[in-house]
C-alpha cells in the first residue's frame, strides 16, 4: 500500500511540474500585460499536435519536438500579439475577454478542420520504459517531461531575474508609463512576453504528447487547468504557478486513486473553492490582484 501511494504521489508531482509550465505561460502574460489569455489551452494543444507530427514525420525524440514547439509557438505568439492582441491591451477587460474567447473558438475550429476530432496518440518508446527508485517506479516519458519542464522553469526564472531584458520586462510590468518615460520599447516587450507565454504552452504540450492523445477538445480542459493552477498559486506570481501546478498534479493523482480516474478533476476544483474562500488571491498572489 505504501508503494502504491508513493508511486501515485510521484506521478502527480511529475505531471504537476508540466502543469506549472503551462500555468507559467499564462501568468507571465497576465503579470506583464494584464490581459487574460482564454486561448491558452489551444496553444497547449498546438504543442501537442507539434509533438505528434514531429515524432510521426521525422521520428525525433520528444525533447527535439519540444524545442521545435518552442520556436514555432514563440513566433506564433509574437505575431499574434503584434497583429491582434496589442490593439486590446489598453481596452476594458470585457473587450479582452471577447477577443480571446473568439481566438479560442477560431483556433479550435481550425484544429478540427485540419485534423478532425479523432484522437491521435503519439508513439514514444519512452512510454514503454520505466525506471525504479526504491519503492517508486516511473515511466520515462513522464520523468522526461517533468525534468525538462523543471529545467525550463528554472532557466526562464533565472533569465527573467538576471538578464537586462528580464529587468526591462519587470519594469514594464510594474509601471508601463514609467517604462515609456525612460525609453523602454514597451510594444516589443509585450510582443516578446506573449511569445514566451505561448512558447511555454507549446513546450508543455509537446512534452505531454506521449501522455495525452492529440485532439482539439483537450483545449478547454487545459485552459481550465491553467486558470485553476494560477488562481491556487496566485495570479501573476512566478512561484505561485509552480506551486499551483504541483498541488493540482498531486490532487489529480490522489483523486484518481481514492475515487476513480474519471473523478480526477473533482479534487483540484474542490481545492480551488477552498482557496477562493480562505485565500482569494492564492498562496503567492499580490494584494492588488
């Protein structure tokens, strides 16, 4: 029984790291631009499809597929912000909600037209291999996804903290008008920020492509998952995205073990309700949020 619980907890933690990467993309965009990306789940699904097609067409490792997804989704996010999103950054929130919901429906429809509704499993040899660490046995696909997500979160955090662009980004997040006064290129910072957020979603999608079949209908689940994660951890908080991802991953694993796999989303939403009651701004959320 102890071995079973340890395996379930370890599996939840590993998947939670990937959830943290998904939430990190959403929270970076909100923290800097103050817009809420309701099409974030579709960007994750784009990453899942990129992972699927990269493995199927070129038979590359999932790590390489994730790198391809990072580049493709960064470019996609950069130009999406430049062409559409920037026109709504300074508008009331209900305008932003409408445009992002419209983008969400547009992206989902495009995926349905291009690939159809049928699930497409990604064939990864890692899914058939396991590694044993004492009482814990883990499949390599999940372990690789978690290790890569954890490394990317660490590197991105270090880059945003210590690089000159990271300082500019934080300045733009704290005071947009002040950034403009001192000569910061705010439109470029916003475009790069949105590109980074989209890249985080795409990489996470590619990493979990061996674990989730590629299908357009996953987008709603990932969007809700990202919002639950950032609300639990604290909207706009880098540390909160990671903590929220770990908590949601573990909660899903425990719910699947204690109740049924189909009930794995019940415990995370119960956790969300408790957080909203007792700590509405999340564990690391700023007071003004």
